[in-house]
């Protein structure tokens, strides 16, 4: 009888509290944010990170057409600014082992929507499998004088 009682107490003590709400889980190592700086000095001086990966999700700040010192490149040239933005975005994707097929959201901000639409076919060279979700925003101005476009991405990859 003592054995049955001890077994029942042990079973009760170890088996009753297994609901997910009461279990404490520590975050997995992959859930710790990983920050990436494409232009470390410029980003530090301006208070942002170019990208953050948490688990399988990668969020990339708006890419703009600039050199490593933060100076605008290709002023007044929408297509070249687009090419430069996508070039920087690809560097970040590759750093983390992502491809354009992993991009799930693309948001474009532009000061000249008709000019952007004129060159938007360039995106077909980037997204060969499918287009991501996203939005296009016409804005009055962007961070750098003469800047015509800024593109931000979110990507997801099963690891």
C-alpha cells in the first residue's frame, strides 16, 4: 500500500503541471537578435542598424543609393538609384544566407512615383520566382537631398 501511495504522489507531483502556459521556456539561441551594419560608422552616427535577424526572420532597413560615407550616389537618376538600392539589399541577404526567393515583404518609398513606375520592370530581374507582399509609398522627401527611392525588406527562411 505504501508503494502505491508513493507512486501516486510521485505521479501527481511530476505529471500535473505540464500545460504550456505554466512551463518556463528560455529563448532559443536563434531567437536572440543579430544586428548587421552595412556601413558601420554611418549607421552608428545616424542611430540605426541596417538589418536585424531574429530566428528565421530578417528585417532590412531602407536601402538608399549612397556611398560608404553616406553621400548620395546617382542624384536625379531613378533607375541607377534603384539598382544601387537592390545591390545593397542583396549584400545583406547574402550575408545571412538568404536569396531574393526568401523575401516576403518589400516596401518602396519614392519621391517620384511616375518615374519609379517607369523603371519598376527592373524588379522582374530581381524577383524571378514570385513577388513579395508590400507597398509603394509616394512621399514628399527622403533622408538625403536628391534621394528618389528607398527600399526596405523582410525575409523569412526555414533553417
